[in-house]
C-alpha cells in the first residue's frame, strides 16, 4: 500500500486465481488505484470511480490463433 501511495500509482494488474481477486482488488482500491486490469475469471465489485478492464488470456490466445490460421 505504501508504494502505491508514495509513487502515486493509479493502475494495477490482477493476474491471480479468482478467489484471490476481490480481496486484492479491494486492497488496490483502498490504496488509491483507479484502473484495474483483471486477468482473473472473477467479476470484481469496485466503487463507481474505479475502472475495471477484464480480459481472459486464454480467449485472447484463441482469438489470435484463429486470425493467424484463417
């Protein structure tokens, strides 16, 4: 938390198992993070002023392969 506050970090990345995502998102929000890139399967509940960008790397890989092979 101290590093986020001291360095005025506003973006965080979550690449954790789904069960760990919400508590870590809460910690990021409490520290002041305003944008979270979520690579877990969890749907996160955050305040309205925090942006969540969720992406599934497996789906992205399949999408890339499809267009590469097509």
